[in-house]
C-alpha cells in the first residue's frame, strides 16, 4: 500500500505538468460561452423598490450576449433563457455541458434578508396592570451594496466526476484513442488522477475569471465584496469554468437605479466583456 501511494504521487507529479497539453492533444481555444440569466418565470420573488431581479438579470444577459457577439465574432453565445420563463437549475448547467461550453456565466442580483422582530404596539390593562401588546414588523437593510462573484466550493467538486467522464466518453469510440489522447486510460489510477486534475483546472480557471471580473467592477468604482466559494447547485455539475456573479444589490436604492439605467447596463456589460477578453487571452496562452 505504501509503494502504491508513492507510485500514485509520482504519477500525479508527472501528469500535473503535462495534463493541459495531453488530455485533448489540441490547442485550447475558447469557442462557446453560455450566459445564464438567473431566475425567471415563477421564480421571481426577489425585487427592489420598482424592479425584479429576474427582469434585470435577463436584460443584462441579453445585452451581454449581443455585445459579446459584436466584439468577439469567433465566439458562439448560448443563452439559458431569452424570455421570462422558469428554467430548473440542473437544466441550466446541462445546456452548457451539452454544448461543450468553455465558460459559463450566471448573472444575478443580490438582496438582503428580511429581518423579523417584535415591537410593542400598545399597552392594555389586565387586572389593573399594563401589559404590552406586540406586533410583528419586518425590515431589510438598504445600505449594503456592491458586487461579488461566486465559484463552486470544493465540497461539491465530486459532483463533476460523472459529468467529466460522460463528456470524455466519446474519445474511447475513436480509433487509436490512446495515441490521440496520450496518458488518458479509462478506469485506471492514472485516469482518476487526471480526472482530479481536470476538476482542479476548472476550479483554478473559475477563480481566475472571477478575479478578473471583480477587478473590472472595481475599475468602474463599484464596491468590491470579493470572490467567494459557495455550494451553489447551478455551478456544481459544470464541466467547464463557471461563475455566478452578483452585479449589485436590488435592495439598495443606488444599486437598483444603477443596474436599471442605460449607463449602468453599459458599464456592467463592458466590464464583463473586458474580463472575458482578458481571461480568453490568459487561458489560451498561459494555462
């Protein structure tokens, strides 16, 4: 067992230096991007003073897709929805997996939780004593604002195993697949290691793109709430780099106005486009 552990570690070190070039034996290019407008249809309760998250997210997604097609004509853009319809979370990422997308971007608006408390409404006399009568009030912070971007937490990386295996299954139908995909052998410890490396690569690329995205928000003067890893169902089964970005707080009046304005939309979309271009350049030359 000890020798087997050493062998596995050695294989890991060797493959970690070559997996990106050997797994598919081709030059990596970003060709397809899936844009996901969060929520939609019956899933649309989150709102601000005058706008709903699902509507602003859809508007932003459509604007982003159009701008992306105009500025990067070699990129194929796929939407998870283009109208106000409900799309289950699993179906959103399935769209990306089935399209063999190279990047998945889910657009959302943030919101603060509703706080419930009891306050004294009035007093009444009971047997000569003043007894308080309470009522329930709800409140929500409207001061919190800014942007944040999420990637799938490490606790859900295991959910990518079957997806990646399924996406790679077609290679075994090819003649001479062992030659074409040198180092990739099905159902072996080496394959398990390479599967782990592929998941780690997707995670690293997700974090890189999320960081580039947040930097663009900062450059535009937005409040930076950072990059976070969370257990998010819409990202868990992604077979590609994937992020969920919160473009602002619909519960904050200034953020709501900004996200609904033409200027705000242009600035948000332009920033995301710049982040995509920077990521594309890095992913195609450095990873």
